[in-house]
C-alpha cells in the first residue's frame, strides 16, 4: 500500500510543470491500472504495510477515488485551455487523492479521523477557487461548519474509546461491544452528516450548485461515500447499542428520502436536482448499513460504488450543457436533442442507470437494500415503493425536460460534443454497467 502512496507523492512535481496537464491525468490512470492488479484477499485485511491495509470495501472505494480523480481532470479541460491556475488545480486534485487514499486504507482510527477531516480542505479550495457564483464562499462555509460541528464529538469519542480499550486499531476493536449512548451518538453523527442524512443535508445542494464540475464530481462520487465507509467501520464495535437505536436513523432516512424525491420535482437548476437525488439515494444506503444484516451491507457497498459513477456522470452532463448555454436553468436547457442528438443518448444511458435500470450496479444495490429493509420491517415497504417510483420519476422528468420541447430562441451559436466529452461519459457508464458481471466478488465480501 505504501508504494502507491509514494507514487502519488512523486506525482506532485509533475503538477507544477508547464503543459503537463494531460500527463498527470495519464499518470492517474496508470496508478488505477497498477492498483487494480493488486492481489486482494476478499475476506480479510491484506497488503499490510506500516499503518495501511486493504480489504474489499477499501479496495473498491480507493479504485473509485482514483478513477473519479482522473475523470475530474478530463472534465476540467477549460482550466487548461484558458490557463486558469491549472497547476494549482492539479496539485489540489493530487492532494485530495492522497487524502482519500489514506482515509480508505489506514487501520488506525485516529489517523482515519485525521485524513477524513483533511479531505475537506482541498474540496473547500476547489469550491472557493474555481466555483461559479459569489455565493461559493457561503457554500464553502456551510460545508465546513456542518462537517466540523459534528467532527469534534467524533474526535472526543475516539479518545474516550482509546481510554477504555487501549487501542486505535480497527481490527482489534471488533472484539469489543461498547454500549454507551453518548459514545454512539458522537461516533455516528459525523458520518451521518457526511452521507448526508435528511435534516443535516442542506450543505450538499448548496456546495454542489456553487462548485465547479470537478468539485461536484468528487463531492458526489467520493465524499458522500466517506460517511458510509466510516459507518461500516465504527458499527463493528457499536453493534449492541445500534440494534436499539437503528430505527431512529432508518425512519428519518426513509421518510426524508421520500420527501427529498418530491422536492426534486420542484428544482429548476439541473445541478440542484442531481444533488437532491444524491440525498435520496444515500438515504437508502444509510438504511442498509443501519439494519446491520448481510443484504444491507452488501447493497450499501454496491450502491455506493454505483452511485459514485452515476452521479459523477450526471454532473459531467450538466456541465457540458452549461459550457454551451452558460446557464444551468432547466428553462434554458430545453430541446437539447435538436443540438446534440448524440449527447441525448448519453443523457438517456446515465439517467436510466440513475433510476436503477438493468444492467447497472444501482439496480443490484437497490434490490439488496430493499431486501434488507423489508426483512427488518414490513412497514418500510410503503416508503421503499414510493422512493423507487419517484426516483424513476425525477430521472424521467430531468430527461424529458432537457431533451425535448422547444429550444431557447436566444441561442446564437452552438456546437455538438467533442471526443473528450464522449470518452469521459463512456468511462463513467462502462464500469457502472460492466461491473455487474463481477458482482459475485461483492457478494462474497459480506
């Protein structure tokens, strides 16, 4: 695990060189290829080196991080073209990648906390440095204060636990079952805000709307998954108390997810709609992790990976339209099928994956999560039905609103997609729909 970290650190000088924009991207894809060929033991921690190790959930999320970071650079070609501080941007992306890699691979709980919070800084710089509107400062503050407000209890909880258990190692903690209410709340809340759970989700749409395309991709693709990963790791030693209190989180998530799905139909900003749809999907993941059964853990992991690719692809599509029309309003982005018929196909493919159509990973994830929540309580069936129905509803609403209808008359000139954009969408869609063939790996892990 250390060798990949060193490779990322040695990529930093490349970021500072002139006209090395695409070289850095190619190096990230090379890193992806090398990491993909890592020999991973599916059942337990392997590749131990220093404080780092890798099991299947770390492996999948690190691969997703490297992939999304490579695609972020591909999506941000405008920065290179207009010479918009692209060296600093590349440095930011590499720093973010290092932080995410360390978060997912470290075994020490305190180090995990450190890198978990450290990934906030480059994200904040992305939003404030390359965002679109003046409100981006406010969005950055929202992001910072929501996450920092709940991270202090997490910090204290980790040290309280160390005081009791005398170990920070995640592997050793599985032999303990701590039954303290305050410890449980301190541990779990930080990850629920990161997910984000309904009631503490307001930072997400704000951050997405103000962020540049790369910021949105990394926020939707990886940052929300940090919360899920953290929950999977800490609930191992909080099982007894979680079984008492999980109905609170599952209820809030399912009812909130349904409400958010309805709210998606009220959005006029494309990015805002996609951001709210992320909250609705993550509510299912929270439910799956909290009920703590086989299907739930399995479905949560698959849906996290699937949503990371799918949501990132949708933000790419929104940005492609934004670059043409200089507006994200759905009233301006109408009749796009007349201008970009080929792009219409990609809108359809990625939005169909978003509404969990086969053969996407989202479908397998949602089926597993519905299984797990139904086995936990039959009453959840009503909300799950509504969630699934409305998630298809707002995906179709977004597709029909943007692709069909009479186009905006104020358009002066227009051009269809370039090869880079089609390749970028292809690289989102293919893993999302081809990983289904390897879903047996994910089944074995849990």
